[in-house]
C-alpha cells in the first residue's frame, strides 16, 4: 500500500518549468539516450530492446567512396533507419587528424574535406552534432584494462607513473602554444561554416587530463581552457561534449553540477555519462584513477543528472566506458565498450532520469 501511494505521488509530479504550472512527465527527462557503436555491433539489438533509439557512430566504409561523400552518408543513415534507430551524432570524425591538429602540410585539404563532410551530414543525414577532440597522435589513454573491481569486474585504469620515461613520438615535443595556434586556425575556418549549416561542434576533453604524454602536450584539460575555446567563436555551433569524469579531474573544477548550470544547454551539446574513482590521493589533475560502475565512483550521479534536468538538457547522452562483466571476462573481452555493462548503465541512467523528472525542477 505504501509503495502504491508513493508511486502515485510521483506521477502527480511538481515540475513547474512553465508559468509555475505542473507539466506532464516526459520519459527519460527528455534526454536522448544513445550508444556509440557500429551498425554491425552486437549491442545494436540490445539497444533496440532497451528502447535506445538514437545512434552515435562513424560512417559506413564504401569502396571507392570517401566518408564525406553523400553516398556514404546516405548509406549510413539508411542502415540505421533499417534498424529503427536515428543516427544523430558522429564521434571521431574523418578528415580531422594529425595534419590539422599539428599544423602539418596538408591540413588545409583536411579542413576542406571536413567542411564538406559537415555540410553533407546536414544535407543527407540526420546528424547535427560532431564530437571531436584535440588529442593529436595519442588519443585517450589507459595503462591497464584489467583493474579488478566490484565482484571481479574488470575496469579501465590509468596510472601516470607507468608512462614516465616512455619515448617521444616521431613528432617530438609539441608545445601547448603550438596546439592553441592549430586549434584557433581550425576554429576560424570551420565554425563560420558550422553556424551556416546548423552543425553543433562539440569538443571532448583530453583523456586523461595530464599535461603531456610522450612529449605531446594536452590543452583541453582545464575548465578555463574550454572557456578560452568557447570565446574564440561565441555561438551555439561551438560547444562542448561534457564527458563528466574527465572534467571531474581538472585542476580548476569546482563541481560538475555547477559547471553544467554555468554552461547550460546552449553550450553542452552531448554528454558522456560516466563515473570514476581517484586513486592519486586527491591530485589534480588526477594522475591515477580507475573507471567504475556508474553507482560507485566519486561523482554524485543523482545531482549531476538533476543538473542536466534543471538546464533543460534534451540532447544525446551515452554511458561511455563500462566495466567488463563475468561471462564477457570469460570470453576474453576487455575495454570499455562491452554489452552487459552498457545494459546496467542505461538502466541506471533511465532510473535516475525518471525519478528526477517526476520530482520536478528545484526552485
């Protein structure tokens, strides 16, 4: 009886976002739950069963075609539509590589192809968000894929000590000033075109947040540096992928909910909803951490989801890295993109979103 009364009370939610009057409950708090996967991923049927109907992916490879060609984009859209899913985000876009990020010969061609890709995504696809990063040569890095976590689940771990003494890459030492100059060059070339087409460019933070890896500096590793990027072209087309575990280890972060409310839904285009546990003794940026189940890390996931609701965020959100669970461990699977952890994460996220949406916005 008590449970029945409680649920009934939630149903009569007190959300007063419009003129002080309650509004109907919206499933998932209006957020578009998504998953990063290829069209032939074994996670696709699971996502369909979970009613995760939005996809984050690259472009299908077609012989004789570039990924920015209309035929490749139309084929990708059609393949997702056949699965009953809508393709809305490109993550890790083609034609944005080392030449552009390091300012090497050929970057103008890369940038031209990128602009073509962006325009064709809008014309021939449903995509209006491109998640990109400024981590040349070395992308996101972990030092251990078999950190033993809760119940023997395998987590991803980063320990900066294990990378000390690693050799320089073929590009030698790359300074922060140089990366800022190449980023500004890219922004000046691309953002006006993004504004014209309605594309929302969404910068992902460096992962991990350390200052340099094998001689290559990192610049998207402070909140203030994101403010600097946003100021280069102050328009909604120049926005953020809020990978919240990355931001949580930045040296100038106050708190994640406060950051979400500071930037709001005009700047936060895309969310990677994940948690972690600092193992460095409080160092910022964290030099040693492990990723965790969504319900057990250092971040208050309820308050974070509440903040997204309070700003009216209705964009795409995906779980990002998840633990590897029992049967997948036995099958030799590793890394952060396995199926069972994703199932748990989506259920956890949906539960948070439903509870918060039915409670309503805080005054």
